[in-house]
């Protein structure tokens, strides 16, 4: 199954919203400040992961990595960027779905060696056969420094490259073996590689810098925009790119399977100024709000959105219903960006640290409150209570996605099925739990129609239980606690 050659490898509560795995960025631009370009690219992708950040640069002779826990702006100083010189770089922002978030080794890019060659790899997604692959590799005497599936990918690439002598061949053979969702960037001393799983679950785009100064790959188009790059196309499912002094070399490494982009990219994950399938994410979310107004209208005085992802949909709901749109919740965007831990009393008030009601705007009003999803229900319950305490006469919750009934295995942290409130409660029971006057979700058809695409372009597993990539039984048992009774 695996080649015999070996590689010597160099306190909080669960979140209410689904959490993304990571953001990746890569640039090949000889003569440019690639570390600084990567730094700003990661800034644009900060929403995809806030636990750690890292940059790896190839200078023609070796690869140097700087990484640490925290936000991009906290991890890197001017002196760090000045020391990271070279022609090619990759970067990573992390939210952990595999491996501890507290281990420095689990921060990316992951650095390893292939013989005398140094590589660094950064990964967005989640493999479903990590355990099986790790066990086989450990049986061959390979030791792991981290607990991430990213190190498994890097180790396999190294082993296959030693057997086939070319990194692109190592990547191709690895892609034949790994299963799950992945968008990966890899850097050597003088080349940039990028590859994507055959279902295209996680996004990855390709662009060019002005005046043909170089190439950029990133998780979202907003990261191209910030460095002035022009979007060319998506990296195709199952495709491998190599970018070097020879230019761009594209190869279909493994056959493409049914396109299955994660629907939550449209609903929540991606920034509203990004585009996917030639569609503005802002416009798609606005249309979701319009559809929700048609499907679940209600008499009210004001429409507000839960910042930030609920705001475009709230605008759409207002346009579709004729009810005025306004701001009713102010968001503190810097909560969680301090090393000072709140006291237990403040922790119990958690939602107030993040959102604060605009009392003068909502007192005495019948509110439509638009949000993107309800996962466990606890945060939504606190929001409803906040609005009532601020004087809202009625609170009508409207959600721009269907109930989340099934857990994700491809890089979204939705834990086990029993923790998903919609897996064991009716809409009316959820309404009672959160304390709203009414509750309605957007239909699956309405959500998909807002994207301008058909259902067969997306992974909808968290809504309908149809997983596009087979899940090993041992992995399924860990999350599908209620499968037998749903």
C-alpha cells in the first residue's frame, strides 16, 4: 500500500457556530517581498482561523518557517517579515478540527524533509482516513511530531517522492491514498505546489499578480484582492499545480469526482466580498434573505442581522418583506484577541462580551432577527434574551439555512450529532428553547437557489445526511450518536 522508503520528519466551551478548518495562501513571485504578500493574504483569511498563523519561505537553498499561536498581527513583527526572504512562500491560519490547538507543532505550515530537500505544507480540510494511515506509517517506524492530518499528508508525499524522485509524483500518489476534504499548498526551496481533493469540498483559487509579477493561490478571492492579484480560475477538483521558474504546470493528478463544495462557504464561512462559482457571496446571502421573507414572512417593525454573516441576509429580508432594515446589535470584533481571560461571572455573560444591543433602536419594536444557522442553540437563546432585556416587544428568529441535523467529517467542527439541537428537537421545540416568538428556517431549495447553482454542485451533508465521501465506520461512530433514531 505504501512505499518502503521512509522520511525523517523534521478551555473553552464548544463554539455555537460551525467553525472552519483553516485558510491557506501561496505566492510565487521572484523579486517581490513574498513574505509580506503572504502576511497580507493571511490577514484577508483571518476569519477562517484564529488559533495560529504561520509563513514558510523558499529562498532557493532552503525553506524557513515562522509560526506561532495567535492572530496574524500578533504572530508576525516587521523583523520576522524582513528575515523571511525568498521568491516563493506559503501561509496558513488555523482553526483545529484534527489535533490539539495548544501544541506548537500543530501550528502550520508543517516543515519536513525529503532526503536533503526541505518542504513546508499547509492544509485546509480534514481527512477521514487519518487514523488508518498513521497506524500504517507508525508500523513502518515513522514517528510523528504533531497530531494533525497535515503531517500525515507531508509524510506520505515525502515517502512517495523518494520512491518516484519527483515531488509532483509524490503528491499524485498521496492523493490516490488519502480520503476526505483538502486544499493544500506546499513550498520547496524554489517552487510552489497546490492541490485539491477530487470532490472540491474546500475552496482553492488561482490568480496572477499585476504585470505578470507572479502567481497566487488562496482559499478565497478576497485574499487575491488584498495583494492586487487577478482571479484566473479555481484549482480544479483532483488537480495539482506546480509554479516555478518554468511557469505554471497543471496536471489532473486523480480523476475528478462529483463536485461537492461545502454549502457553508456560501452561508457563513467565506467573506462576503469573496466570489465562488462566479457569484458574489454578499449577493447570495442577500438573496437567501429575500427567499426567507417569501417563505416565512411575519408582521414586524424592524429587521436586524446578527453580525456579521447575518447582515446581508437581513438586508435581503427587508427588501423582500418591505420591513425597514436597521442595526440592533453592535459587535465587539476584538473580543477573544486578548490573553486576559474573563472571570467566571463574565464568562457566564459571554454573549455580552461579543454582542451588545442598541436599546434605542429596538425598544418597543417587533423584531425580525436574521442569522445564518443554529447549531447548539445556546448562543441564539442568549441573543433572544439580550434583545428582550433591551425592550424588544417581539423577537422572530429567521435562519438562512435549513436545520443542521448531521455532523461534518470534512473540516467543520460540529462535534457529535447529539450536540446538534435540530437532530433531536422539532422547530417548535427549538423555538421554545431559544425563547423566540417565532422561528423559521430557509428551505434547502431556497438556500441552493440563492447561489445560482444546482444541488449537485454542493456538499449538503449537514442538512440531508448524504455524505459525498465515504466515512469509515470507526469515524462515523464517533459523531453519529443518533444515527439509529433519526
